[in-house]
C-alpha cells in the first residue's frame, strides 16, 4: 500500500449522516496510544462549509479544539472522476461513506483501484459488493489495493463472529446460525432513511443480483457435516423465547464470500450459515407481516418505490426516518448477535455421522447504525494500516473476514466496545 502520501485516511462523505460519526470516531482513535501524533487524515466531500462544520462539531464534542486546524479538507464530488482521482492519490485508504452504494459506490472504487489506494465501505448491498468483486478484483490485485466492503454493522459482527466461533471450537465447526437482537431504551430507536433507500432499491433489483452471480460463475460450496436445516419465514425460537425471522441484510452473502475464500485459497472447511433476527411476541409479528406485505407489493412498481422513498416513516411504522435517531435514542440502543454453532470434535470425521459438539458465542455492541458502524469501519482501517503483515499477500476485492481473519481486528473491536465472547464452551 502507498505510504508516501500526505494522508493515511480520508473520510469521504464526511458531512453525511453516518460520515459525521465516522469523523468523530477517527478523531477519537487518532488520540489513542497506537496512533497518537502519527495519524495523518482528512475529510472529503462537496461542500467546504459543511465539511468544516462537521470537523468543528467533532472538535467541540470531543473537547479537541486542535482538530479545527489539524484536519485537512479535500473537495471532491462523486460525479467528478478527476476530483475522486485527486482524493485517491493523496491517501493510503479512503473510508467511503457515500451511499446508496449501488448509485454512488463504483466511481469511488474505480478511482481508488486506478491509483493503488485501498478503500473501505459500510455497504450492506450484495449487488454492489459482488459487482465490485466481478469488475475490480483482478485490477485491485495488480495495483496492490485492498477494496473491502461491508465493514460496518453490515457485516463485521456476523462475519468476524463466525470466525471467532470457529476459533473457539475444539474440532471442526460445520454450521452456524446467528440471531440478532436489537434493544432500545425509553426513547425508542430508529434508523436514517439512507438504509431504507438501499433496501428499497436492492429488493426491487433482485433479478439482476441473480444474473450477476451467474456471471461470477462460482461453483456451490461443498456441504461438510450435517446439512443445516433452514428455519421458516416466521418461527418461534425456543432458544430466545420469542418469534424470529430471517435477517434481511447482507450478512449471509458476506459470510458466504468469506467461507468461499477460506475454502478455495486456504483449503479450510466451509461453514454453513444462516442469519436470523428476533422480533418479539405475536403482536410484533402481525405488525411486521402487514408492513412486509405492503412493502413487497409496492417495491415491484416504480410509483410504489417513489412512495416508499418519499414516506419512509409512514411505511416503516416510524422505524426509518429522514432525520435519523437522536443522540438520546443512540445512547439507549444496543445489539446482541448470538451464534449457535455445531461441529465435530477433534478426531471425528465431519463427513460421517452427526455433529457431536455445540458452541454458543456472542457479539455485543452499542447502537448498531451510527455508533457500532463507525467503530467497526475505523478499526478495519486501523487493521489495514497496522496489521499489514497479516493481510492477504496481494490486493483485491475482499469481504471483511477474508481480509482480516489473520489480523488483530477482533482484539481491536473488543477494546472499542464491540465485544466478542464465548457463552457456552463446546460440550460433547
């Protein structure tokens, strides 16, 4: 990776809703022992005034007046390739916070790859992530650039959580189910409508995702051990004593990409994986089914998508808003992702018989969208800067687990409030 550049990190889209929190997180981490006095970084975007305002707000919030003069500003626009190239040439890593990535992600990746600059994003959009792999993996490898998508709440807890579970099972882990539980305080919780837009466009375009996967043309991963049974579209989970549904985010597709990389490149046993989220009691299920059916009906038509985009609060029952969560809502929110793993004890052949060991692990963290996501993104960038010897030997387009499985990323996350733990040790 290029090291003779004015900056090591540039936060692109710093004045966006998520970008402002990424800026604050970089400022926090820059003051810690490992990086104190050595991290050179900048913010980038279209408006000098808005970017300056974000830096000023971070300086005020963190009590670091020096940020106002220390943090540089780069003006660039996602619709201006020359400005993106100019940004990419000045830094080792771009932290790209400009979404929806299906519309705005590729020009940034292109500029980074062409200039040998690494890029981290927080996309939960499989079509963008897998399209980036198809179109840029070879060129990124040639240029020594690491392009690593989904480095926020989508999908670092899931992807690194599966690898953590594997590391803590004595034997061969063959299958994992994850259950996400989101908790909110008395103020409730909500998500900024940028995530809602990504979901609307992603579901509307699922046929193209299937075509894209056919183009990539990878063979199915072999099923090792007992086949993981898929649970229903709505089911009562005895483990969590509440109703659950499949998790609609990118976790399953990202984990699969990591497992494919580890299997094809390192000959490791691929782990079957299914992602779910708990939703509560029967009342929650009824509300969810009504909202879900309406969403699926509207998303198929252009006028329906326009309605969904225009009135996110109405169609999501207040869960997605144009304003995003308040500071109090964020302070009161947290998440737990619990992993139920099974496999074969040391000496047992995973090709024969039933699994004979189980393990339960957990990843816990603060509010997912704008506290945990900046932490995950910034720690991924620190791992990219500081754990170079443990990265894959050549650049390319990677999922988080494929890029960071050998680094100290889990330790770094543990030290910054996203905690990985073993709940029950394997028992035969």
